[in-house]
C-alpha cells in the first residue's frame, strides 16, 4: 500500500527585501526635490511679474501684496512683443517643416536603399551631432553674410534646418528600417510605385518619429538665441529670445516688467512641450527599439 504525498504550496514571499511595491520613498523625495529646484526659478519669474518694483526691492523673495496685473497688461499691449512672437512663430514653423521634409526623405534613402556610400553618408550625418552651432557660429556668420541673408528670417531658418538634420536622421532611420520588406514587396505587386509606397505606407508608419523630430525642431527654433544674436541686427526682425535680452537692457530699472516679459516669452514653449511630452518620449523609445 503506497502513500502519496500531497505538495502543499508555500506562500510566496514578497521580493525586494521588504521594499514597498511602489518603490523607495527616498527616490520619490529626491525626485520632488529636483522638480522643486527646477520649477522654483520659473515660478519666481511668473509671480514676480505680478509685483511692483517697490515690492521686489523691499522683499525679493516675497509674494505679491497686492497682486498687480499692470506689467502683463503693458507687455501684452505692446506691438514689439507680438511682432517678436510672430517672428519666432514663422521661424519655428518653417524650420519644423523643412526639418521634417528633408529629414524624412534623407532617412528613407539611408534606411531603405542599398548603395556603396550609404554607411559613409550616415556616418557624416552622425558626425554632425558633434559640432554644435556655438562652435561653427563664426564661419556660419560669414557664409550668411556673403549670401546676403543678414537681418532676414531665411538667415535664421536655413542654418537651423541644417543643424537639426543630423539628430532628425538619427531618430528616423531606425523607424524606417523597422518597416518589413514584405510590406514594400506586397505594395509593388499591387502596382504601387516607390514614391507611392513612401507617401501611403512609410509616412503613416513613421508618424511617431516624425512628430517627435518635429516637436524637437520647433522647440529648438523657438529657444534659439546665439544664431539670431549674430544674424539679426534690426529690432523689427528680432525673435523672442533676442527680444527678451533687448527688453531687459532697455528696461533694466523696471525689474517687474522685465519679469513679466520673460514669463510671457517662455510660456508658449512650456505649454507646447507639456502637451507633446509623451509624443517625444514615445518617439525616442521607438527609435531606440528600432
């Protein structure tokens, strides 16, 4: 007569040596401290615009008492501010369109075509990441001046497109390489040309990467300062970052108004980045996986 042993399942012990399932409180505390340090200057600038110069002189770190909207009202009623907003918007939109269009076409060739110099060409674009605009600003200024593009939006837009293309291509090439060749073969059997395959299949499938590079190009153009500083000498052509510097120099004794102008100039970029933050992270994640 045989006896059978019945295995009694053991209670599973929680892993992680007794750590909380949502992580260590110290990590969250450290993250909150970092976030507070990053947001504190922004909050100070925004709140400072609601104060008067007397309040700032008496208590630089205090809250408005009372809250004053005159500074923001004067800035919003200024034609100079809205002219600089228009210049920054035109430069950012045209730069984004150029970066997305040229970057997508160049990435499509590097990712889907087979030719001898493909690796070398990709390496040249990758090497462009090692040369920031600050290093090349002097020869870039000479080239723009010789082309007669000083004090014009074209003198800002064309260099911004050129310097944004390396990062754009590095991000988009993995997206386009991840598209299965069977899809292209099936499309060619159905009579779809290479150009038709590009518009009907490649662009929709690479849309997360396209949105990512577009957002990065837009924000980089909106925040660009060193290039407009060298290229633009006419105040009518100033973009917002350069306008903030000129406004701060002109109204150096009116600290409250300078803070209001500065906060209004950075709010559009903050809102734009906050709305599309997940798009940026998702696009970069897809590029890494590809």
